[in-house]
C-alpha cells in the first residue's frame, strides 16, 4: 500500500515535467497539431502516469495511488499553507 502511495506521489509530482513529452508524442502519433487545452493535456498526462503507476504497483491499492497523486499535485500548496506562505499561481495564458 505504501508503494502504491509513493508511486501516486511520483505521478502527481512529475505531471508538469512530463506534459511537454506527452504533448509532443501525441502530435507525432497524430501527425498534426491537435487543439487541446493545457488543462486537458495536464489531465491526460496525469492519467497516463497513474496508469503506469498502477501497472508498476502490480494491483496495489487504487485508493493509496489516488491519495498519493493528490499529495504529489498539491504537495507544494499544502506545505506552503501549513507554513503560512502563499504560492503564486501559474498563469495559463
């Protein structure tokens, strides 16, 4: 269960870094530029990373995987809130 949680954390934390590679792979497979919003591409990347994590976990707890992904995605914000800091939100423009 802890292994699934850690894989979920990794999937959530790596989503912003993996998104450009997923976008490029999608464009190469489609052989054209597909109009996809940034939030949709982020979601697609997270789902693909969670799918890979689920395969690696060998059928571990899906709940632990999802809680880990939430911790990975929102970890910086949660830590900043605990410490009383604010984080500037990324501009999607």
